[in-house]
C-alpha cells in the first residue's frame, strides 16, 4: 500500500486526470499519541468529499474518496505511522507516503496534485540511506537527523544469501549455527567447515547481487548517499565489488546485528553529519565561484526566469523561508498571491518543482546554511 519515497517524482512530473485529491497530515509514531491520527485523517477526507460534491455528481465522488476511507479504517496502518503523511488520489491513482518529517494538516481538491511538501521533504540535503550487511542478510534504512527507519527492499533484491544464490550456495552455509552476538560478530560456530575460498566466493557473489540491486532500485532512484554498516572483512569485500558511486568512503565497522535501531541511528549520524557538512560546504563554495563568474544568483526574479528556461543546475531553498505568490512556468513571471491558498502556495517551492522538472538538482537547507539571504540561490548551467 505504501508508495516508495523514490517514486514521488512520477507524481510530480506526470500529467494526471483531474480531480486530484491531496491530503497532508502530521502523524505520531507511538501510542497513545497516534490514537487521534485516524480521526483527524477522516475529518480531512470529509473536507475533500465536501469540495468534490460542489463540482462533481455523487456517483463520481464515491469512488474517489473510497480508498481514503478504507485507509482511515486500516488499524494496522495507523499503528505504524511515522512523523507525517501524504496521500494523493485521482481517477485510477492512490499513493501513500509515510514521511520522516512533520507536515501541516490540510486537504485540497485541484486540477493537479499539491506536491510542495513532498519537494521539501524529499530534497532535504540531510537525507541518507544505510546499508546493513552481513554475509547472510541485508537491510536498508533511510534516515535524517532525527530519525532512521527501515525501508522495504525493491522486488528482485534478495534479503538473504540463500535467497540470492539458491541451490548454488556452498552447502555448509545452510548448516552453520552461531551462538552469541557482539560487535565483533558471532562468538561460536559449528558446521561442516566450508573451505575459506568457497565461502569467500559465495559472499562475493551475494554482495555483487546486493550492490547491483541497491544501485539500480534505491540509490539511483533516490540520489542519496549510502553508508555501509558491516564487519571490517565485509566492508572490504563489498567495497571491492561495489559499482555504486553513492557509497560513502567512510563506513561503520561493526556487526549491524549487534546494534538496536536507536544505537544504529546515533552511530550513523555521528559518521554522516560531518561528511554531509563538508559536502554542503563544497556546494556553497561552488555557488560562490559561480556567482563571481556570473553563473549564479540569489535574486528571486532572476532565478525564477532561469528556472523557466531550464538554466539552473543546482538550486538552494531555505527550509525556514516562504514567499507568497504563484509562478508562470513558461515565462518565469512572479505573480503575488496569498500564501494561505494551498493551490498557489510558496514561490520557492514552485521554483523548486520547476527546476526538478527541468532536470536540475534541489537542496533544501536551513537558514544558517543558505548562501543567500533571499531564501533562494541558484547555480546556472550556462
């Protein structure tokens, strides 16, 4: 039922048949706070239904809101929410995004989906992925500064070595038992004593399959840095075979099975945060160089025109800044408007959407990290 985070550009770029229903809601991870979430969700759905009833006959309204009400009654779903929720529906389409950041509650019916909160959440520069790897199993996580959550592996990516290699696996892998667990790996083993070279071959084949799947289905789709958590010997072997350019140079040399989620997040952020800070520093320096050469700008009107012409390679947006108005996507003209109107919203988000549609990169950063005080800054392609 849940749409993968990396699938959101398909909604952003596609032309959908109206009416398009967009619902955003702050949610809670734990009981008892999450008890009110489905009630608030149902109230938002009623707002959608009321808006639809003003323009569409009842026979068309029912099928559009039915999946929303079905979700409202899904108790299992509401027991596994994160910090925010986005639900998008249209004729033949129903997408659910569980978000690792809070969003404001609102619901709107329009000619197209309201995607600005998704742009803000999914383009935040602090997002990253974590690959938890042993010689028998693999897990993938996605995180930000304040959260780390396991994500479902895409279809075709094996979760275990046996799933990856099947009957081609060296036999002792299927009979070895381990006792004890610690940061340096299992304490005791017994089995039939596979030759070292055979186990290394199996591990290498397994890692190659995992690497290929993660790259094709997760790294390229999300454009996020990937941090590897594995024992030192597995770090070395995986890096030897990996073709993933998103794999971070520094990893965590520990047995991931020995780390509970809370400790894993703390150690991951300890590694990722300084590297992320250095990467952002390099990007800001790149903006400074571009500005000096006439290939950058922090002027809102100039940036808007550049976005419309496909001129922007990289765009910085201030996460803590908003500019009321609407954007003419063809000319880049700025049209003053009311920020409280969800169908028009924030010019910075409009420009960000357009840059993404034109193939540029968007980074949403905090005010103290912005290279310009206008809430926006662009590096031009030409």
